[in-house]
């Protein structure tokens, strides 16, 4: 398996070429980081202003990002397991 920096962020596929799904994953990571930052800022503004609704909205954005990241990790783990299984099958063939 490729473990260099480019593949770690999902920009290079096993074959060494950019993959459509991998690029979408990188795009999603950027969007998630933006949403997380927005949530942090919104939470802090809500705290400073004493606006519990704004604060809660910021926390909700951050929680949503956490759920998305957990889903991405699960997908990556399943993909890695499938890759390992395919490699074992290829070795036995």
C-alpha cells in the first residue's frame, strides 16, 4: 500500500494516478475543516455575546464535522481491509 504524504490525504490512488473519489475526499476534508473553523468561531461569538443559540449552533457544526470524520475513518479502514484481502488473494493465485 502507498503510505506517502500524497496518498495519505487521498490525492493518489494505489496505481499512482489521481483518483476521482480520492480527490473528492480531499475536497471534503477542506470543507470539513472550514465548517469546523466556522463552528469554533460561531461558538466563541455566542459565548462572548451571551447568545446561547449562536453558541449551540457553533457546537452543532463542530459535532457534525466529528461525525463526518468518523465516517471517513471507517470508510478508509474498510477500504484498507479490502485492499489487504485483495493482496492476499493475488498472492495465493
